[in-house]
C-alpha cells in the first residue's frame, strides 16, 4: 500500500530526467506507465533510493525499475533490438535534427539506448503532472483517500498543474535553456502561461506555436506519439537555427572548416568553443573530427595555426 506522505513527496519533488544544463528541454503532460499502484510504489521507492532527485538519469532509473517490470528492459537492449518508445521517438528525432543529423530509425534507436535522458546528456525531460498513467482514462489513484485531490483526474489537474508549473517556470529562469519544446495540444493554455504570453503559430501543417522571451525560445506542438516523422524533422530544423544569426546548423561544419582555412588567429579549441556557444546542440567530437579531416585534406596540421584575417563575425564583435 502506498504511503500518502511518500506519494506527496514524490509529487512535489520528482520532475523527470536528464541534464539541467542542457540547451534543449522537453516538457510533456505526464509519464507513461502507472498501470497499478504497486508499480507506482516501486517508482517511488527507486526515486527514494536515488536520493530523491528533482531529475534522475533515465537509464539508471529504468534499469532499476526493470527488475520488477522486465518489459521495460526492452527499450534499452544493447544489441540493436531495442524497442523504440513511441513518445521518445518523436522527441529524439527533433533533437537529432536540431543537431544537423539525419534521424534514421537506427539512429533514433541507438540514441534512446545510449544517450536519451542521461544526467550528463543533451536534453532535459520534464513532466507537467507528477503521476504516471497509461492514458487519460486510466485513474487508479482515487483509492488513495488520504489525498482528496486524487479523487478524480480533474481535481488532480486543478490542484497540481499550477503548482508544478510555477516550479518549472522558476527552474527555466534559473537554468535558462536555449529551447523548450512543450508537447500536447490539450495543454496549450498552460504552455502559454509557461512561455509568458501568447504563442504564435509558426507552421500551418505542423501546428507549431512559438514564443521567445529573448533568452529562451518556447515551442508548443501536438502530442508526439501521434506525429509524423516529417513534422518532427521540421520542428527539429526550426529549433536548430542559431540565434541571433539564424544560420542553419547544417552548415556549421562548412563554416568551421572554412574559418580554419582562413587562419583566424586562434586555435581549434577556441574555434570549436565559439561554435558550441552559437550551436549548443553540436557534438564536440564530431566538430573536432570534421575540422581535423578538413585540415588533412588541405595538407595542414590541426595543431598549426597561423595568425590571419579576422572573419566578419569577430570583426563585428570587436566593433561592439
């Protein structure tokens, strides 16, 4: 039987998975699962055993959960046979496209197994509502009489959505992610509240709505479990645009290598650091590999940099 005090602590304290320092955050309605109160109790026990973090490492958390619920292990099979989770699939496609990659099914599968929701990873995954549920029509929590707000889903939503929204808003203000993608059109009013005002529609077909507060860009989309690959890729491409220049991320390698050939007067570490600042979704190892390969093709040593003309971006910065 669930301890109501532990359940309330869990509802107040657990928000999801991933890296709070990540540039890209995803926020959904609630986590799947929660088919029984026994499963919810196991989730709370795992959270407690991990030190009651606000956000956990998704792989670590689910590895422990799979001990009692073996079907969960299928999402993390390391041999190329992992089952792709329907919600994660769309979110991972968005992230990969934002990185300038082609999100094939195998790349999505590999990312889910090896990188998705990691505490040192490239994204943070938050849930607006704290309790897992397999669907909006499934509500086992009414049996917990000690928490009257759980009598019905409607009472629960009224009690907990504003409370959690306020915490998420403060967390965004503290960490200042570049982009926040919120999914689930049912909650558009709450997404606008989180974004700080009216969100304007960006793409007619994809039903994407957008708002920026000057620091963080907010994107509201439909539920990803029902979206198409084309929709996810279009959103990812939009998210991958750099501010303020608006240069597509897909051109970052060409840009970096061209700058290297111009001998900008600083080393590869500085060059890569500058691009990671502009393109927070970039993979540093890939950038370095591209740079080294470009130098090799042009007969230059990656360690040998000669002072030369300052490119126009840096000249503009110097003038300011």
